[in-house]
């Protein structure tokens, strides 16, 4: 297996590393959605061709030719330098690729540019009570009334719904058909009357997830993506991008590198944690799993470069990488000992509680 990128791509890596060094002062640390610093950094990255790189310029992207290896190098350098990689999330990472594949020209022109710019935030209306893993069992319904669809039902476990401008959702439009049929893919304005968003408090103390109740919510007939009743097919496209978003090994590598740096600093009895043979053994075991995740990523890159279907291999990263990150955070909590009990955000909390938050968060993932 040849894992070298070659002279051309290493030159591109140097070019991007130089850009990051020159602009690192402009990169936000933990920006909030729609904050000025987040939007400005997004624009800087897009204008330079390091975000939305292959999305056509007519829709707000940079417009470069697709090059999987350059995209990989960009992700690697963001992780290596621990620089904010720009805004992602459901809209940018999941909906935009779906619209590029199956959306109408009007939908692309209306939604992609503001979404990429970070000015339009999206949430995903898929899961329901009783329809999570068995997503096709969803019961939220839409009935056509003239030029509008009337939606009634409930969604749950919806990330960022309280801040979202729009939702892409799966809604049942043909109740008499088999459960995988008769589902339609909708784009819904979250300010539409009849939508009630309620936060769900997590053990991290935050409320990233929400539940939504739809009572006679009227949306335009043109809100559909693709054909009526064919939403299950289009949802698989979106879920493919979700797996790539959550299963990206770059995040696991970034978290792992942070763990190693912490183990090299923290001392107990005059000895660094990294010098404890038990800790070192666990670090090595985790890195072996991490390397497996990264090499599987290379395998998927190769398949993508050849335009070959990855099949089940494309589903592995979401499961494997989230398990790796959780194992990293488990070890982090052991290294921190009682310091890991400080609440996230407290001044005495190591890393401001970032690793303890990740420990709780990735148990859910």
C-alpha cells in the first residue's frame, strides 16, 4: 500500500499550511452559529478555496474541480493545526450535497449559497417517537390542500432545532402504501405557524437536541425535494453524507492528539502520565484503532477516486470512529482523575471541560 501523496499534493499541503499560518489569528475558537466571527471565517475559507471547494461558484462555492486527495489534505491540516475548519452541520454537510444531486435549479439557487455562508441554519427532521432506528416507521403526515401541504405530527432528537431557520424532513404523504413508500422529502421554514420546538436537556447540561410538534403546519407545494412519495430514496443520499460527517477520522485524530498532549503535561508523583506503562499501553491500543479508521478512509478515498461504490465499507466509519473517540475520552477521564469532575466551563476544569463534555457526548453518539 502506497500512502504517499506525491510531490504535487505535498506542494498543495505546504500552500495550505502557509495559508493557515498567515490567517490563524482570524480563526475562531468556539464560535456560535451565525456569529460574525464564524461567518467572516467562513467567507475567508471559501474565497481561498479551502471550504466548499468543489461546489459550483454559481451556488456560492469556490468552483474547483473535484480532487479527493486535496480535500483529504485540507481536513488533515485543519486537524493537525487544531484550526477551526469552518461551519459544518446538517445543512452544509448533509443537505447541500443532497440538493446538488437531486434538487431543482430553484432550490439550489435559493438555499445553497446562504447555507454555505453560515447565514441559513438547518436541522434534520427524521427521527420520531417509535421511529428512530426504524426510520421508515415514521407517522408524521402531510395532506395536500390546494397549493399547500398541511403537516401534523412530531419529530424528536433534532439537533439545533431551536436555532435553525429551516428543516429538511421526511413526512408520510401516502399512508396506505408500504412503510418505505409514500414518504416525501420536505424543506420547511421553522418560523411557519404551528411548529412548537421544545429542548431536551442532556447530561452535559446542554440542550443540543429538541422535539418538535407540528399542528396544521402549512408549507408551499414546491417544498418537496424530488418526487412525491419517493423521499426514502433521497433520504439515503442524505444519510450517506451524515455517515461521512460523523465518521470522519480527522475528528478522532484531533481528539487523540489532544489526549496525548495532555498525558505529556499532567504529572502525578513527579512522573508524567504518558510515562505510566498502563497509560502508554492504552494509548498505543487506541492509536492502532485510530490508524485502522484512517486506513479505511484511504480505502474509501481510492474507491471514490475510481467512482466505485463503497457498499457496506462506507457505513463502517460512523460506527468505528465514534467508538474510537469515546475510547479516547474514557482514557482522558482516567488521566484527569478527580479533575475530570469539574463541570464544563469552570475555570479549574482542564481544557475548560472539553474532554469531559466529549466523554458524555460520545457515549450518545
